[in-house]
C-alpha cells in the first residue's frame, strides 16, 4: 500500500469550506444560482459547501468529466459522461471542483456553459494546483493553493481508492 502524507486536516478543511461559503454568499446574496458539482471528486466538498451556503435560491446539479482514468497524470482528453439536467441559460452558474490542475476540464466546462448562455460562470475549487497548469483559468473561490503533489482523500482518488478519507493527503511513491 502507498504511503500518505497529511496535507490538509479535517479541521482545516471544515473551517476553509465554511469561509468559502460566506465568500460565495457575499457575491450572490439571494440571487438564483445553479451550483454544479463535478463528479466524483468534488462530492464531499460540494455537499459541505452547499450546507454552509445561506442562499435560498440555490439549484443543485451534477456533471461528470474524466481526464485521468486510472492513471495519476492527465490523458489530456476530457470526456463529458454526465451532463447537467437543468437549463443554465440566463442563470448564474457556480462550478464546484475538487482540484483545478491542468485547467483543461474547467476550460471545457466554461465553453459548454458559455455556449448555453449562462449569465455568469464562476469556479470554486477546494485545491488550486498549478504544478501541471496548461490552460490559464480563473478560479474565483479557492480553498487552498498547492504547488505540487498527487493528492487524495475528501473525495479525491487514485484509481477509485482513498475517496472516503476525511482529510487531504499526498500520495507518496
């Protein structure tokens, strides 16, 4: 079994997610908002973030993308295996992602929602990691910045393992 090194504790995550929800509430107020979870990695972050938000006009939806498969580095090909169910035309959209790494997935989603005429599009990411950034994307709400490392836990995985860990760890060789 691989070795893990703690990067962010449960308490650090809990505190930062609550702060991010306040930041998001300050931007949107009571404006109608579609919050879209990028499955599977962002599910814990998405759930915790939404529970802390106070906006009564939030609509929740989900997308599923893949660029890693069972590997630890991106294949550079983004697939869209589950689309949102709602119409985003004229609506404020907040995409909730676990890690913004290369930027490819977020560029793909931004293009999709702009083509569907979303009123605004912002990104909330638990981790903004620039180690492999290829596409310049703006992350509007950042939980933590991380320079490098392959991370798992709190929804993030390596070949479907480690998702249920309650904190974020670096996967060591």
